[in-house]
């Protein structure tokens, strides 16, 4: 999925994951898109600081909805 597709899916209320269901893409209270880890509670930014370049490969993101 591209960055645009991920953001569109999240805004539509769909669940988006990176590689596995334990890594959901979330939007935090500040409106930041993050890749979270449900087992550790940690998260990283969906993109680099440029807010354009994904922090992972496009093909590793998917939605189950």
C-alpha cells in the first residue's frame, strides 16, 4: 500500500497492518501515523521525518477490511 492508500484506509476506519496483526498502523492523539507493536506497546513513525518516505516497504502493508 502507498502512503496515500494507508492514510485513506485509516481515515475510512479500516484496519491497516504492517507484516502482521501485531503491528497495526494507528493514528495517535496528535494525529501522527504510527506503526505500533501490540506486544511491547512501542511504536515508530509511519514515515521518516520528511512525512513522505515510508518507514517500511509498501508491499508489507495490508488491510483486513
